[in-house]
C-alpha cells in the first residue's frame, strides 16, 4: 500500500507496480476484497491527494476533484452550484458510505445503479485523466461509461469538469424501500438556458445512463425560455411518456406483425421512468 | 455468555427496578453496548485451525465424483472431510433425519454442504475448499412446489412431507356471499445480524466440545453426537453469545463439519460464515401458495372457509410438518367459523430449505385470511373493522381443529382498541421539506401522487410446541452469600429470558443480586428457544425452584415460631412475619448455608392432529390486532408505513420495557416481510445473498409503533399468567400493511412482499 500525496505521484506509483489497484473510498473495492473475490497485489491509496478532494472554478465550469466524497457534495454550498449532483450524492446510500465513497470511485466502478452517473451524463461532464509523465487527456463521461474509450493502464481519473448552468436541476430516484437503497430507476434533468436546452438522463435501468435525445429536443422547443418557462400538465405527461418509451422500448413486433407485450415488471419500470421524468421536468420548471 | 450483573445499589442510592412487573434492564446491556460481549465469532483457542465448507453451486445435480487430492496436498491444509468421513449417522434433521451431513450422491439445493476443510489460515481453508474437484451431472431442479407432486422423488422419503386434510363441520354448508382469492407469500430470511460462527475443541476422552450460538443446545448436541457416532455425553455444546435469533440458529451444515474436523485433526477448529454462506445455509420462512374461498351470510357472519395451503419446504423436511400444522390450524384466523375444510401440504423442492422462523405457518395464512376479510367487507359494503368484529373469536369458541379456546382470547377488545385509537395527522400543516414521503427523504415522492390507506390485521400464534411435543424445562436456583444463581439451559437469544429469570428470583426470594449461569449441555435440557417456550416453561421452572429454595430458607424459622411459611414475607433482604412480630434478615436466616433446588415445569399434554386435522394440539395461543396506516405513491408503487397501532393479548406484563421492545422488533420484522424481504431463487439458485440485495427495514422504514393496549387477562395455565409476546406481532403486521395498501390503492394486493407494480393505483394500473 502506497499513499501518494499528488496525482502525478499516484500515477507513478501505478506505473511502478502495474498490478497495483488504486483505492479511494473503498466502498466497492473493499467489499470484494473482504469477500475474498479480489486479492490485489498492491494498493495505491488516493485518500491523501489533497488536490483532488475539493473543487475550483474554470471558465464557467466547475472542476471537481475525483476524490470529493458524497458527503461533501451533499452540502449546501455544493448544492448551490450543481444541485442535481448534490441531490444524487445525498441519495447515495447510508452516511457511512457517503462519508467514504467518492465521485471518481462512482465513475470508475461504473455500477449501473451509481447515483452520480445519470447526473454527469445529463451535464455532459468531461473527465480529466491523469497519465504517466504528467500528461492529461479528456474523455466525455458518456464515452467512458459506454466503453467507447477506456482508461489505459496506469491512468487515473483526476477531475470531472461540469458546466455551471445557473438554472434548476433535479435528480429523482425510485428505490425499493424508504431507507437508503439502490435505485430501481433514476432520472437526472438539467436546464441549460444559455443553450436553450433540456438535458435528461435515466439511470439504473441499463448498464449505463440513457439519454432520450429526441424527447429532450422536443420539450426544449416547447419551453418559453424568455418568459415563464412553465408547461401545461399534459406537456409534462407527454414528456414523461416520451422519455419512458425511448428508454424502455417496446419489443419489436413478431414476424407476423403482432405486437409483443412487455412483461408486467418491465411495464412498471416504464411507468416509473415516465413518472420520474414528468416530476423532474415539472420541478425544474416550477 | 456474560455473567456481569448490574451492581447492587449502595445503601441510600436510588433503588434499581426489581421483581416481576418492573423494567429491570438486561444484565448484558453494558457489555453489548461497549462491544465487549463475547459472541461466537470472537472465540479463540491456542493453535486453532480454520474451517471452510464447500457448497453446491447447483440446485439439483448428481455427484459423479469428488476429488480431494489437490486440496489435501495444499500446504497448510490439515484435513478434508466428505460424506465418507462421517463416522455415525449420515443423516440428521430437527424433526425427521433426512438431511445428509455432506451430500454424497445428489445435491438437492444450492448451498448444500459437500465437503469441509481445516487449514492453518482461513484463506487457505477457503482456497482448499475451492480446489476440491466435484464432477456434477446437473439435473433439472424442481422449484415450483405445484410441480413437486408430479415430479420424480427428489429424496428416498418422497416429495410429500406432510398432508393435512382438515375437515370440520358440514361440507354442504354454503353462504349467500362468496369471495375467493389466490395468495403468494415470499421467502423471508431470518437474517441474523451476526452470521453463523463456532469453535470446536477436541477433548482428551475422544469427545468434542462445540462452542456455538445454539438456540437448542441439547437438540444440537444429540444431532452432532449421532453424526459423530459418539455417546451424547461425550459431545458438549457450550452456548456462546447469540447475535440475533428469530429462527433456529446455528445451521447444522456449519457445526457438524466443525466438530468432525476437530475430531479428525485433534486441534481446535473455528469457522465464521460469510454473509453469503449464512444466506445459503440456514432455513428460511416457507414460501406459500394459498387458495381461499370464504362463505358468509348477508350480515357478514362467516359460514364456511375452504382453503388449500401449499408450503414449499425446500429440499429437506426440517420443521415443515410443524409449520404446516400451524398453517392449517390457524387458517381461519381468530374468527368463529362453523365449517372449515382446509387442505394443507408441505412438499419437497430443490429450493433452499425452509424451517422455523418466528410465526411460521401462521404469518402466511394471516396475510391470506385477512385479504379475504377485506374482500368480503368490500363485497358486502361493510366497514372492514366492523366485519372483523362481527366474527371475532372469544374464549370458549372452537378452532377448526375442534379444540376449544380455553385461554383468554380478547380479540374484539384488541380490535376495538386499535380501531378507536386516533389516526395520525396528515403532514399538511408542516413544511413540505419535512415530509417523509414514500421513497425516502431523497426519493422521488410527490405529494399529489400519495394516497393514505388504513388497514387492519388480526393474528394468532400458538404458544409452545404443538401436537404432543414434550415441552419440559428444568431449572436450578442456588443461593449463597446473598447472591442467587439461576442455572437453566434456556438460551438467551435476545428474547430477554435471563432478565426474566432474575426478576422471578428477585420476586420470590427477595434477593436483588441474581446471576444467570452460562448455558451448556451438562445442564438438564430446557428445550429450543421458540414458540415463546422459555417465558412459559423455563420461567415456570425457575419460579418453582425459587419457591423450593424459599421453603428451605423459611421452614426452620416457621417451625421455630409455630407458623406456616406462607405467613412469612421476604422483601428487600428482610424476612418478616404477617403480624410483624418476627423480623430478621435473609443473611441471618441463611447462616452461611448454601441452598439449592431444582424443579421442572411441564405444561399439560397436547395431542397430534388426526386424519381429519382434528385434535387438541396447542397448549396456548396469543392474539394481536394491528392497524396499519400507509402512504403509497400510486404512480411508482412505493409504500411507506406511517404508523402501526398494536394491541396485544399478553396475559400479564412481566417487564414493561422488554415487552415493548419485543413488540416493536416483531412489528419491524413484519414490515420487512410485507414490503422488501424476499430471498429470490430463480431456478433454485439464491440470488443476491447479501444485505444489499436482500433489503431489511432500516430506521427510516420502521414506522411509528403505537402500543395502544396490552390486555392483561391472565392465562390460568401459564406460569404468572403471562403469554410470550414476540411472534404474534410478526404474524399480524404484514397482513395489516397489505390491508392498508389495498385501501390506499384499490388493488387486490395478494402477494407478499408487496411489489411496487402491485401498489400502483387501480386507476393507473
């Protein structure tokens, strides 16, 4: 176990021992280690790297350190900047997990139920990856989650760059119980008044967050961006159904052209996504 | 188990609560809160080895071969045992010996033990277990209990574990109103907060000592001795701290291999199960399929109940026969039903084994008959609580088994108490950000989509083992040097027995400092900790022994003064006569002597159910009424239980604080059964055997629990007139929650746990 103090030292430590595994909060990794599923030859602890434990402003963007904990992101000062990410952080499990688990860890483990992921997808966040020799490269978060671009050996997620939109944002999550639990479906929705856009991502129902792009464009065209911004309830409902139909599609018709019904559990998932998307848009525009 | 007692108060200090009826705190409470209480997983012995158990990855397979050579050759491995190494009986079981210690030819469920390894490091043991090469021929699993009747026998004993065709009354009887329903109850896991663990230590005489958190030490000892081919006295079970038990604890698939490995290696062997192994190993609540038809007259009086009840026993019989008897006997609930035709089956499948979990059998039928009562109320247009009141059972009524209810049965009083309790306020007058909506504080709840529902449940459970089980317990009380000690093999599982034993001795002997000795099988048996038996029989045995000591203490004094011992009182360490003439201290009367007495308590005998399901099978019964208030997000189908109002028939309150805790714990377990707890086993394979996938209620899921009324009508046959309190709230609260969700959504809700799609409002579904 090494405990580097800077991002570049951490990258160097990973390069020195290629079998080493980086660990930040350890909420995912250590449960695998404890269960005997994983025996890393060495660990590189990221907890002492102060430069990635906070955030800074950069050209109208927030540059978020990958070591930000969920607990820190849930606090009011952060919530004033990026409300949806703060809401997702507050919903991400019990206090013990939120105190330890980090933004970078949530991205790196890329669990389908990772609560920050649909928010980052809706914000079109960009990851800043630290590589050997002090190099930095940028990957859109959706590319990493979709597997279009991967981290190379020895690379680490250093920062996450998100736009500061100065407009309402909502994160809503459906779970099986009232206490902390994994999402059965989640919706992140952000308004981008400067670009007159609505961006929405649906989490937990697929291996990666899903973006209903057509529904976003359709609803953005309905909103009076210079006026009241509100929409009639029928439009909110139609948006919810549009999002749900895009993210939980019908089965293709059988060869003889008859419609293939969805099983009740899938229909319920679609109904849940529709309700979450409708509520999220309603709250963002209210 | 810790013997630490709360220190006696200094003279002049505030008197601690003592005696029956006081809220005496548990003696272990400090050690438990300080983290120094020794549980089985904390045990250590010089030179101990670590065990690991190899478990079947298949639900049903033929074992072609088992090759242990690679595992044996691994450095650090000291022994590998399989079915060939079981010296005694190859089969064991709590009721029926039908379960192999290690699978030999066939594996019948996912997680069945096949071999065990002892090594000098836990990781080595696990790796060696993984290095055992088992060649399987995978067979089609029978996972649907309805298929079990037709399927080829899964076991030499056949697939039908028990069939009870209960016939009571006139089969031709019919009512003007008929309601029918089909209900399914899921597989609840006892999910003890501490997973199974144990230590086996070989003895110089060729025997072995098992240090385990057993809830039935003598039963476990006999089972172990039979498998090891040893006389029972050469196996000793020493009970360690029990980290939670709402079911049988210490699954035999852990402790039987543990002792075998200790005998084989001559070294102490320890095992601590992972959470996954714990889920795979121990018995679950019986998943149940129920079909009901209720007949009533136009006034809502029940005429006849017809029901078919199918219990999925899993791969082995365990205590399924008892669970079926409870399910069939209580199939109509605490209602007067003149004609009942209940057919019950417990069948074998390749699902994980089912067994004793608090309120087994009774919980499943309660959810079904209460759903039927709601249906009937709707059809008749009667208030659901009113319909239940019209049919409520009372003392003197007859169960469908033909047994007359002789104990107090204040069912109508309980129901009226919860019905008349004021409903909780709607949160509309508080700031919206303070509302706790379904889905939780960071959830998606929207006030406009939330509907509130109120529902009722009436439940009953048996007290003590049924159908002729010998429910005897033995206890010894010793007094020496101003300290009383209770020696009784009743295991403190968290149910509060040791506190109760101390209170009984305080009450009878007037001695405040009472200790309870740790439990092992050198003591006379007290039986398993289930069906509230220790409150009844072990409490009764302690009381009798304490009374015998009292007589020994007072007899010489009484003789000296020419009065009977009944005219002498003991209180606060002083002995006084009724007229105040005699006054002496207990210490003086003891005169340095040591007084011992041992006594037994054995309740009146019961009889097995006959071929028609008739018989006086139960010693006693306890009843409970629950009113549930729920909020349901009718679009997403998320449910939050806002409040559960409980009224319970407790006979007599022995320890008010402890009683409340038992009821609150039971209700919360019921919330889990109603909403989230279901161990899923597609194709017989346990999915998500962890506490993320298996969602227990958290503090946010636990509702406000209002204990509205505790009815103290003493049961004359029970010691102190008290009834055990833990099981009946577990049984009743799921039914009440389902009833409330029905009221909120207008949906039938015929499955537990309630799935979100079943709690979507009727107008949206």
